[in-house]
């Protein structure tokens, strides 16, 4: 099945060659056919999606086209609040929770005319990188359902990859957009910290949480960012300027250590391609802050009262992770916050000599769902390895994107991570687009 991009569909819709109703029906058919196996959705909003599509069609027929997201079927990770539609965070704790107000990102997408097709499965409360822990069951990889999707935005990445929607909004606290995008073979963008509002999104760690798009192409990610960013910048407009003036940095230390051989080979080929596109490629070094005090403390703080009243509703593994924050003092937390701010100031110095950094998105191929569920004691260590290369970027608050760059011998996708200077999301997208066109 050949899947359209948002850019292609938007052009056809604007020219009245394609109906938003037709798009939604196509996506609903794919959901009906594949989701019983992949388990990507918690709630499918078929009736309201068709109603929104009919409204979009009428507006466009009347000459009131709102932009490239108008009439485009879009999914939302199920910790993003939607007024009147349950938002569960994949947990029994919130299984009947119905918000009274949309999240800010939902409001922006509605203003752009996007059609919401449903709420997508995730790792419970976003506290994990596999999406195998969910009150609604594990999410499975559309490339091969025996394997994980990554997480925590696993349902969103799998839905986009399989054609159940054209875009999805995920969240990323340690890699939860980029890691599943890499594993499912799609594009996942973590914008600069604060660029996309997280108001109305169930938090994991407020100092590290980001929201951003998962799409099938880099251009589509830029189109979505145009609508959800808080600064009004036109990211898609400058996408095709090229990177002939860019210096590409390769931080071998930490990010390239102990790589799977197939991942290493694919990323080295990607670096070679970038040599032909950029001004120069050179070694770079980044100071890595691996302290998790802020993350652990903030995730525990949000859940403190809920655990006190209904601990039995949490998955046992999620509860164990949340309780690791119990011994941390307020003083230790405040010291860690101060260190986080220093780290974010220091990382800017790396970009005095380079424009972007290039790393593997994840260092090893994903495991099978059964291997993790059969021995939960291995789960967290496996997830921490999968998230090793993405987690520092949340600490830094930098923009980063994962784009496909190859496949393993088992046919599983491999991702390339492109990281930009503070606030330079436009340059990340330019580099990703240039690579995608050459790839």
C-alpha cells in the first residue's frame, strides 16, 4: 500500500480532487483491519471524525481552506486532554476520565482544521520506552507485530506507520517520540523545550516533557509544527534551503559506544551521505548529564495523591518506578533543577563549532514483546538502553528529530537522530529534509 503524505493529500484536497471524508474512511478501514493485531488505539472517534471531515469538506468547497492540515486525519497520544473524550494515559487510574477542556495543542490543531480520528495507546502514564505496559494491552510493531514499537508514544508511531492516520501528536520526556519513530520507521520530531505547549497534557516530568509530531515525512512534520508551535514561525517554508553551509558534528563519545553492528553500519552510511550535502563533517564532544533526580522527583510528585488513594489501580511495574522518587529530598531536587539549567546553558557552547549533531536514534534493534513480558525484571534495563541516545537531548532541551536511515537484517527500521542548537528547530528540519531526499 502506497501511503500519501500530508503535503500530497493537502494539495489534492485544496484542488478538490480528494475529499476529507474519503481520507477518514480510508483510515478507519485500516484501523478496523490492523488494529485488532497492533492495538494502537484506545479510543477510535469514528463518528465525530466523519462529522469533522464533512464540515471540513463543506468549508473547503466554500473557499475557506485553512491550510495543509485542513481535513487531515490526525491521532493523539492518550494523555493529551480532549474535551468530552476520555483521556486515560493507558492506566486503570484514569480509565473513565473525561476532560472538560482541550489541551492547548488540540486547540491549535482544531484551528488548523485537523480531523481527530482517535486517542492512541501508550506506555502507562508515559513512564517507559516499550509500550508493553498498558491497561489496554501492549502495542505491537506494524513492521513485525512480534516486536515492540518503542515508547512511550508507541501507539502513535505505529498508527502513522501503518496508515491509520496521517499524523499524530506524541510526547517526549526521554525519547518517547523519537525512539518509537525510529523503531516503526517514521519521522519523529521533539521540538525545543517550550516551543509546543504542554498545557493540558498529563505530565511525566514537567521540566523535561515535550510535545511534537510523528509523521511519515520530514515535510509533514514541519507542516504540523507550523500549526502547533507557539511562535508563529513558518518551518515548512524554509525546509528546502539545503545544508551546504552546515558543519555536521559527530559526537562519538557516549552516543556511538557499544552500538549494534547493523545500526553502526547504517549510521556510518548516513554520515557519508551528509558529507556530500554539508560544508563539513567533524568530530564533536558533548558533556552528558545522566542524573535523573529531576525526572524521578517530578514524576513521583504528580502521582503522590493518586498512589495514596488508589495504588492498586497502577500496574505493578509503573508503581515501582514511581516510588523510586520517595527518598529524594526537596533540597536534592532544587539542586538538580539548578544543575539542569546550567547544563542547558553549557550545551549551547557545543554549537559554536557545529550547526547540527548526528547520532543513532537508538543503539540496538528493538526486542520482541514476548521477551519483555516473559521477564519483567529485564524491562527497565532494556528500555534504558533503548533510550540512551535520546535521553540527554531532553535534559538539554534541544530540538531533535529521528528519520529512517536503514533496516536490520530482520527488516526492522533503523533511525538517525539529528540534533540542533537551542531554538534552531528550523535547522534540524532542514538537515532532516536534505538527508531524507538523498536517502
